[in-house]
């Protein structure tokens, strides 16, 4: 059945993929895994932050490249894939921005402490 130009089987496949990704074991990144396991090696905060910013930047670059390919008429790029990658990049950027705001706020609080 075709719903608004998108085949319903495609929608069901995407929903199944999203559900599988939420419950798939082993999707935890090494930095997150180290935080979950007691006695695991310590993770350097600066390295973790640097890697996260790099991942967000790469997600934005990938979303931009996908959008440009779609605009140029590449038949292998679907609008739904472009929108999903753009939303992932946006959410990643917003989360990074919130972490930055919290870090700046904590820095100001520490600097204003009485000694």
C-alpha cells in the first residue's frame, strides 16, 4: 500500500530497524562501556569530548552531503534518509551545545567560589 508517496512496507522496515537498534546488544561505544564496567580503564574526559565533537561534525558533514546529493537528483538517495540524517546531526549538535553550556556554567560557578 502506498501512503503519501511512501510504500508502507518501507515504513514498516524502517520501524523494525529502529526497534532493533534500540535493543541490540553491543551497541555501546567503548567510552560508554568503560563507564558502565566497574574496574575498567579510566576514560580521559578531554579525549571523550574531542571524539564526540568530531562525531557530531562528521554527522553534519554527512547530512550535508546527502542533502546535496538529493538536490542534485541522485536516485540512490531517498528523502527519508536525508531527513533522518539531518535530524540526527541536529540532535547531536543540540546535545553538544547543552554540554558546552553546562561546562561553561560549572566553570563560572567554580571561579566565583570563595576560597
